[in-house]
C-alpha cells in the first residue's frame, strides 16, 4: 500500500472511474504513452456479457484478479499492460455475440464500406496520436548530436546520467530514486524500483536523516545517488525544496544538478561545503525606479507591489505569470555548481512556480536551459535547488514566472556558487 499511496492516483476502487482515468487521464498512472480510446467503447458490452457468457466471465475474472493485485501494489500503467490482451479478447467476444448478431448491424457489416469504415475508426486514434507526437516533438533524431538534444529535452534526468557516464564510464553503482525509467541510460550498475531489495520505500522515509540514508545506501552498495525531485510525493517534494537539508550532509554531497534532478556522490570521507557571496543584484526587489526593479528586466507586465502587504520581507514583491515575469543576467563559470533560491507563494495551491536558467555562451547566445518547477504553497516559503553550469556557459539568464496557468508571488531571490572539499581536521 505504501507504493500505491505514493502514486497519488486515488484510494477508492471504482471500475468505471478507473476505466475512465486509464483512458482519458493516463498521467495519473505515470504512463509513458496513453491507451487507445478504442478500449473504452466496448466496456458496456463486456459488463453485460460477463453475466451471460462463460468465456467472457472467465477472461474477465482473470483480468479482475490481476487488476486488484495491480491496484494494491504500484499503479503504474505499464504494469497493467500484460492483462490488456485478456480484456481485448473479452471485448471482441462480447461485441460479436451481443452487437454484431443484431440483424440491422449484420446488414451493415455485409457491406464492404462498413468493414473498411470500422477498420479505419479502430486505427484512427493511433494515427492521430502519431501525428500529434510528430507535430509537437518533430521526427526522431538521426545523428548523435540530435539524439543528445532530444533526450535532454524529453527526459529531465538524462543530463545527470550523461554526466555520470562521462566521468565514471561503467565503473559505478547508482541508486536512482523515482527514476526507474532511466535504467537503460546508466552505463554502470543501476538500483532503484518500486519492488525488490532497492525499493523506494526504504529510501523515501530516510531522506530527512543523513545517517540513516547513508547506511541504507551503503548497504545496497551504492556509490552515487540520484533524486528525481519532480516525481517526489508533493509533501516530501515541498520539504526537500524548502528545507535544503541536503546542504548540511557531510557524506552525501551533490556533484551535478539540472532542472529538478540532483546527482550525489556517496563517500566515506567527511566533506564540507563553501558558498560564494551573492551573485544576483537586488535580491529582495527593494531598489526601485519608477516602481520597477532596477537590476531586473521585466518581460511583459508583472505586477510590482511595494506596499509591504504582499512581500515576504521588506516592502516589495512581484506577481508573475507565464507571460509576465522577471529576469536577470549574471556571469557564471562552466562546470560550477550553483544554488538558486527564492521565496514564493500562490493564492491558489494548484499553481506552480517556474525558475528557468537560460545558459548563454560568450556571444550571449542561448544554447541550453534548465527549468525548476515548484508546487507553490498558500504561504511564503523558501525554495532552493542546485544547478551546474554546463560547458561553454559564460552567462546565466535567470527567469522567474509561473509554470503554465496561474500567478505566483516572488521575493528574496538568491544565486550563489557552491563547492565541496574534504573537511579539515580541527
């Protein structure tokens, strides 16, 4: 039940509701790709046939037992795929026996045009999905450069694996938290899944305690540790981003950050961190000229409130959405870790904040970006994450706005360099 609760897909078993969600809301089940809508339409016939047909009843009974097992384990859509052929056979039998046998339906089927039309309707959802995918993402990459770019855009944690492979080859043992889909891209040994000795439950309840986490990871033989923050349960994700407990860890320290993914190194040697002075200018938005922050550039018309009623500290705060936001460009050094932080809140807890770093080369041309998505709370909270400046990066354009719909209030920004070295004996 622990794994199921983490999926946050619902806690009440309703066949009709689950059938609807599986087809029309596959994202609730961490689906890589959606199921065809065609599977939904035979459902009434299958239910009717269950009480009258022995073959359909036998097939559906097997499917129901498997689905109950799936419901109480991990509600991930791909784990349900093995039972879909049983449902498809039951659906075919139900339609043939209780729909096609109707006289007026059979007269239609005797016409070739009807058969062709039905065949087209059956394959149409697949073609529509393929067209939308190509239209949105383009055609598959055809060379190594395009492949790297494509994977970096489609898989939020891909750059972390590419970084780890580049520095360690296949000589590492990695524990990946909530990132099981990336096992293919790890050249070394990969640990971490919903089941088995390296199941997520053993790690999630230890994230707040370095000693327990260190002992658990070491018992699994892990040398590296990846956290896919965007897939953490909301409560744990909020704690992770706001409390920044990982910064005080001594034996597990970050070596790579990108978007909502952090790669840690696990070591037996005590490590201490150093943080640079503040890099951003006017972090609290207090330096105003004509009611606008002097060191920040406005895109669109974000709302600047200097009354003190909306701010976290001081008098000024800014309200942004996806089209109206603030940005500031600063100098950076490539392959250096940085901590990006801010305080934020939303009047609606369904809104999400978006911190975006556009990495610019020496010609001030953007060549890469990192996006941090935050589930904003209804009260001011500080959020922070670690990011590594990629090779060729000379400048970072830091943008603060809303992710998709809604509006977010921002205040108290920070951007500092982070480094680690073995602690000196006192």
